[in-house]
């Protein structure tokens, strides 16, 4: 369980960094283009921001419960 919590924290920080810096690695990905077509550019940005925050918070809460 400790490994999962550390993984979620690192994953959440990485996703937040890539989204907030608007890195081309994330936003020029073909899978992300599908999200942009479906949700729009702002919707995709907010989706990834929410996903990164949820992973980070989930990892922190899981780490605290150990």
C-alpha cells in the first residue's frame, strides 16, 4: 500500500507539472487530441488538472492512513 501511495503522489505531481506548464508532450498527444475534440481545449485542461489533483490528494490520504 505504501508503494501505491508514493506512486500516486509522484504521478499527481508530474501530471500537475506537465499540465500547468502546458507541455507539448501532453497536449500534442493523439489521445489528448481526442479529448480536445470531445471536451474542447479548456475542458481538457481542467480534466487533466482535476485528474492530477485527485491523484495527489488520494496518494497523500493513502500515505497518512498507513
